[in-house]
């Protein structure tokens, strides 16, 4: 299928040309499991304290086929850092600067783009004024504009108003802006009728892949009915969450320390990538729970459309074809797409329920 020779076109140039853009995966949960992020606070000071850990994870996503490396800056607003009390001698500007440098370094190793991840702010929830909230966003923006990033990504926004605050501030920069919204369906309907200036819209985090794809389909329908145009993107959870409502996976009793039995398989990701592509979504990645091998699965499922396989596929046989050489006949019989596509994985926990009762207090 050849090698990636598309050069350094911008994100909108790639999407306008109909190319598939593979996003990266989740950083916060991955780095928490590896011992570099404190759960509950979820702040990204590891970009300063342990840059080698962040760099390694970014390289794994790049090797798996990611076309975009997102800066590890989620929850890097000054008010969040102060609220968490997790760091006292590292500023938001230091984290933003270090994270931008790391992402650029790794992205340049493989011709990828850098997305500046603009963090949400607790100030909005605390009823901060529009000017106060925009000032927080502007601090982050000022840091990013000093660095070599390619576009902005605004993720995990649960209200149209805070999203509009972001885009008002970002659009003044002249850079391309690709916000992702994670919110209740009624917010999406308002988005269709009152666009806030985003070039790329979609869903990220909080819910499982197929739920997110279905939601983006609804967004697409709404955009078309309103006569609006935007590129579509999706970066869901790497966990199964069929029982969750708009509270998302944080309402599950397993969150955040016992989610492992809900992890999606690489074969689930193949299905997700194909569903997303068939829905007209061209920016396809992952968020919390998505590991490098999940990103590789997206790249492999869409290899024909992209025209190449990622470097990580040199150590992975498509649809387990290498099992054909296994000495055990029952393992050898598992070589092939049909087996893995139809497998119903067991959890190995006979006393555990298949689903839980979310505790977000919503119907």
C-alpha cells in the first residue's frame, strides 16, 4: 500500500481533499496508569516533570498511524491548576510551552500535524463572567501562538456558550479551529442553528465509539437541514458504555479505577472506524481509553482509503493471519477476519453483571 508521502498539508486542506485524518488517542488515563498523572486532578504537569513519558506515548501514537499529535494540555488552565493543588511551582505557561515543544518534536518525526488542545476551565461552572472565562482561554491561546502549532482543538465542552467563548477568542488568532463538543443532544441542535465558527465539529470522550458515531450522524443531519457545512470528526472513549446517559462514563461505578473490563478490543475499533468512515466522518481518532494499538486498528481498517499502512503494522499481522503457523489447531483456526469479527469476548468474571447502574442522577 506504499508509504505516507502526503507531505505537510494543513488539516483543512487534507479534509477538503477527502483524505482520512487519523487522530491520536488518550493521554490522561494512559499516563495515570503509567504513574505520571494524579487521578482526580488529571492535570498535565508531566509535560514538564516527565517529558520522556509524554514523548514516548506520542511516538507510539505516531507509529500507530496518527496524522495529528495533540498537545498534552488538557486541564492546563491556571484556575484548574490552582484548584487541584497538585503543583505549586509549575505554571500553566510552562506546561503549555513544554507540551507544544514535545508534540512538535514528535509530529515532525512522521509528517504529522500538531493540534493545540485548549482546556476547559472550572471558572465557567463557578459562574465566572464572560470576560473572566475568555481571559482564561486567552492565556492559553497566547501560549500556543508563540509555538509552532497547526490548528486548535477545543474538546469536552458541555455548553454552547462556553464553546462560543472559545471560538470567539480563537478566531481572532487567524489559525484554523477544530472544536469538538461533548454535550447533550439539545446543545447540538442549538449548534446547528447558531454556528459558533468552528471548521470541524464532532464528538469526543464520555461515551463509546458507536454511540459517538450515531450522535455525529445526527449532527450531520442537523447541519444539512440548517444549510451549514463543516467537516466531521469523532474521538470517542475506548470503553463500552451502553448503559450511560449524558453523564457519560464518569457516572459509572467503575470510574476511574476499574474500567479495564470495559476496554474495547482492536476488532471493535475496526468496526468503529468503518462505521465512522461510512457515515462521512473523515477525522477519526480516540480519547480516554484509546491506546496506540487502537489507533493502529483505525489505520489498518482504513489502509486502502489512506493508501498506506502505519509503521506499527510491521509488527502486526492483519486479522491474525500469523496464527496460521501456530502448532495448536484450535489456535490456528482463529486466523482470519470472520473469527474475530464474530467473537463475543467473555469477561472471566462470573459474578459480575454485564452492565452497571450509572449514578449521575439523570433519567
